[in-house]
C-alpha cells in the first residue's frame, strides 16, 4: 500500500500547545500593575493622606508594568504578527470570551493611567517652563484626577481579574476550574504589587531624589498593608483548597496528586516562606522598625506570588487528562517562551521605568512631602 494514501489532513483540529513561562510572568506583571494603581488611588480617590507621598510614584509604576506585560503575550504567540488577529477576529464571541475583554482592557487601562499621570504632573511641567497654574486650574486638575482614578479602579481590577476568568473557565483542568480564580488572582496581585513597591521605593528615594533619604514610616506602613493583603489572600486560598480537595467530584483525586507531588514547593516555599514570613514581619512592630526585615519581606512576597502564578498555570497543565501521573515542563534557555525571553521582558521593564522616571517629575512631586521650604 502506498504510504501517501494513509496521510490525511484534519482541518478542524489544532495542535495542543500548552502555556509556558511567558504566561505566569504576564499574570504577575498585570497583577502588580493593578495593585500599584489601587495603592495610588488610596491617596488620589479615597483621600488617605498618608499615601500621598508615593501616589505619583505608584501610578507611574502601574503604567510601566502594564506597558511591559503584553510583550509576554506577543512572545507566547511565536509569530508576533499574529497579534493582529486579536483585533480583527472573534468579536462575535465577546460576551463569553475573557480574551476579548482583555483586548479592550489592555488598551483602555494604560491610556487612562497615562492621562491621569499627565494631569497629576501638569503643574510641574508648566513650572519647568516658567509658567504657574492658578489655584482654580490646580483644583480642576485635582477634581479630574479623582474622576480618572475612580474610573481606573474598576479598570485595574478588571485588567487582572479577566486573567482569572481565562483560567477559571477551563473545565478540563481541575486546578484552573473554580469561580474563585479571579478573586484569587486579585488578592495575590495586591501582595505582589505591595511587595514590589517595598523593593523599588527605597531605591528611588535613596539614589534618585534630592532629599536622599528613605521614608521609614512609609516602609512600615507598606509592610503592615502587605500583611493584611496576605491575610486576605490566605483566607481565599483556604476556602478554595478546602472545597476543591475535600468536596469536589473526581477532580479532587487529581488535585490531591498534584499537591502531594508538589508539597515542598507549594506549602513550604510558597505558603510558609513567601507568605507567612512576610506576614509575621509586617505584624511585628520590632521587625518593621528594621528596614532590612521589611525589604526582606517585600522580596519574599513578590517572589511568592510569582511562584503561585507558576504553580497555577504550569502546575495546572501538568495534571494529565489520561495519565495517572503528573506531566513535566522545563522551559528552554533561549528562544520563544524561554527563560531568556522572560529576562528580556524584565530588562524592558527596567528600561521603561528608567525612561518614565526621567520624563515625569515624580521626584519633585515627592519632595513636597519630605522637604521643607527652608531646605529648598
């Protein structure tokens, strides 16, 4: 028999290509962006004066994180030109397609942040050109900033919440399929975003401002805020896991296999080291008075949430549909969807932070809260 006669093309079936390391990194970036924006809104929208010194800095951080994040998706496509398909096709499925929600959110959210940042820093741009805005104009800017911030809060929650919908809607993967997934992602995002602020804020205050000093009280405040976010995150995870592993149907056996095989990585590293330790640091007054301990807690929490994203996305796909054991995934060193591509994305983030912090007078705005008129 001619071997060619045995070959057929099945046009309605696409090859199964799992998500790789790009996707956890994308989820981490969008989540941290949402958290930074929410913390900025504590001052701009809710009038919490204690957060005003870092509100502008947090807003700019939220912007650069969201600009860098989609690069992970483009790399995951293997062919960057395919990104155009997101804009041209699939709109008929918009009501039930979280990915289509994401197309609009990833456009609207960074644009709103940029406009809010321009409004916030407009007086400083004018002053640099020798012009001074009137008190009435400043008041209008403030009012507009409050409105933009209020609109941005649901956008920030949605831009990360939709990623939870993408996973939660997947019935075939037991670790994904839960209505709690959007809430889980939002809660853990507040942890990673606060941890990232704890890491970056002292660096910029110490080395890139005229006053050259770290706000220790702000660091303590962020450490305590981080601890409360961790409490919320742990409570939601508790309800998720106790229901999923105890009261689920056949899926609970797959979940028991997964958590049994990954006990050390999930329970010890992610929960105990990267969540409980920062939580204890933030709730212990003696430890929060130490800058090193606070910084250590911020680093652990940021890493812990990245591990959670990895365990959820990669770990969920490791649960085989037809095999009695877990599948394995090892990211490539170089190429698409590789360790090098993720490091490149982090390099892009650092470059964007540098550019944005040079273009916007965040240091002048921050100095208003730390430098007296006599010192100026």
